[in-house]
């Protein structure tokens, strides 16, 4: 079943969404542990945990969502990471704004920010990282 988003047909957005949930759980869980048990400042914890989510997301999307092994892992991962870092910058900015101006907890801010970055991430990954996928 193909889904239309902004005029594009996307049959892979559903698995991308569920993999996003998985990588977000890794990200948010690690962030919570870093803040709660290690006493790390929430912005540092958010950045480090996000990187772990990138690895989970790349691996699962490469083999499950896009089933793309046409390019080498290094090149593909570098592209995936670059797009993900742009999402991280957006994510950290939103976290900071929400914590500072809306007085939500860092974890609630992280959940909100991750939701906001979803479509940005899907568009970038499907257009650049996995553009040659079947």
C-alpha cells in the first residue's frame, strides 16, 4: 500500500516510523539513564543518546525498510549520519526551547522534538541515503 505525503508516494514510511520508534526508545532511554544515574547535563545526554539512536536506525532501515545494500556501508552510513546530525541540531534546538520557554521536563521536550524531526528525517533518508533502494 502506497501512502501519499506532499505529493510523493511512500510505501516505506510505516516501517520507517516503527524503526523510528525503536531508535527513539533507545535514544530516550539512554538519555534518561545519563541524566538520572550519571548526572549528565540534559543537552549533553541528548546529543550522546541521539548518536546511539542513529546507529540503531541506520542498521534497521538499511536492512528492513529500504533493503538497500547497493552502496558500501561507509558511504551510506556517512550520508545517513550527516542527515541525522542535521536532525540532531533541530532536535537539540527544540529541546532547549521547550525546556527554557515552556518549562517542560527534558524528557517531554525530547519526545516533542523527536516527533517534530520525523518527516525531515524521512525525507532526507529516502531521498539521499537510500535513493537507489529497490
